[in-house]
C-alpha cells in the first residue's frame, strides 16, 4: 500500500491550496485518514482527521479554514486549505489506517506548503 500526497506549493497569505492523498496497491479499504504537518524545529502535529463514516476533527488552529474530505471510491483524501497564514508553513503528511490483507497504518511522503506573508 502506498500513499501519494500532492498539491503543496508556495502561496501568499490569505490564499488557498488543496492537498490530495491517493492510496494504491493491493486489495484494501481505508478506515481513518488524517493530515499531519511538521514545521522546522517543531513536532509533527495532527491537522485534521476523517473517519470512514466522514466524521471529522480539526486542530483548533485550522478550524474554520481547513476542510478534510475523502472519496472512498477513489481511495483518496483531500485537505482544502483556505485563508492560509504564514504559520501554516510546514511539510504536510497524509496518514491512513488500512484494513484487509495489508492492514496497518501508512504514511505518505510529505508535501511542502509554504505561505509567504
């Protein structure tokens, strides 16, 4: 099972980006998915998560600005980021709990998000 994160980039403060996380490889289903981020010199933190039933949870710092969603048919998760701030600058990682033959927790490679002020 592989997770491929994409959509990062450089954006001005107040702008938007949409991250995608596509899962592939083998027969499986995905329960929870999440987005984490890690800024230089800081610990990795949970940004948002979504259950298989589409229940969501957000870090206080992104509530009202970020929206997590998923397309189960495509095994893909998304993170819509609006009203970006310089403090959102970080490497963003997606995470998924996979069920089935290759059950386990998987991480995608990070995608850099840089917000210029």
